[in-house]
């Protein structure tokens, strides 16, 4: 997830406009990475899954 945040910041530095197709793709990737991170953290802690509201649920 942190690499995704770095790509978002780098995109702005390189001149990508906010809400451009490239920007939206980077934010979508961040949302998927965050969902995966939450799933893995909960698995590591031995607690059940939560219903995702802000990020897509991963199927893998």
C-alpha cells in the first residue's frame, strides 16, 4: 500500500492532474492494496473479516 501512495505522490510531482484517468487508476490500486493489507493483518491477528465499505473486496 505504501508503494501505491508513493506512486500517487510521484504522479503529482510529475504533473498528473487530480482526477485524471492516471490519478484515478493510482487511487484505485491504493484502495485494492489497502483492502489486501487489512485482510492480511486481520488474518495475522486471527480475527474474522470485516465487510469492506470503502475498498473493493478481494477475491483471492
